[in-house]
């Protein structure tokens, strides 16, 4: 696993799948989270050449390409909630991405991470819903008080 910052579109979702075609050094991304569908069913969106995506830092790209032994591609996953994210322009951000040498290694890491992440998101949404309901009840009590 290699962590690195790359320039990404700002509209990508947490867990977006990225991959590098080793032969051409082109970087692609899916518009879906890594576990939404099988790899062969992900849509392929061209992100750019390796040099431009890796902010002209060739040594990062070289170290990532060294991850593989005879494989066609390197897999990455975008973790949107990391604190290393910074805005490069209105449409792009410099964000942390984890790259893995195989699809299985990505799945092993991401499965555990996203089980915890999804649970936190469910709890956050429930808390937001609970607060909204409490506010609604509080406003209703206030209306009833004013009618008296």
C-alpha cells in the first residue's frame, strides 16, 4: 500500500475506485464507490496522464508503478474524509489516495475501513433525523403555547 496525494475532481464520492494502466501510465476513475459493482462493470473515466495527475512528481508515480510485478494495473481508493485534502482549484482537489498492487489487497483494506465508515454514517444520519424530530416537536409545543 502506498499513500499519495493526487489531483482529483472535487465531485468524487468517498471510496471512489481509481486505477493506473501500467503500460500507458494513464489514470482512470469510476463514478461509483469501489464496492458498488464488480471491477469489470465499473465505468471508466479518464483522469489524465500519470505525470499531470501526480502533480509533476515523477518519483511518486515511479514508486507506485514499482508496486506491481507483471500486472496490468494498479488499484487505488479515494478516502474523502481524510484531513490531507486541500482545494487545488474550484473543480479539483489535492486528495489522499491509497494504491494497492492487487484488487484483493484493495478489498481487504477497504472492506474493514468501509464497514466502520458506513456504521458511522448510519449513526450520523440517525442523529440528524433525531435532532430534526426534536426541533419539530419543540416548535409544535411553542405553537400550542402561543394559541393558549
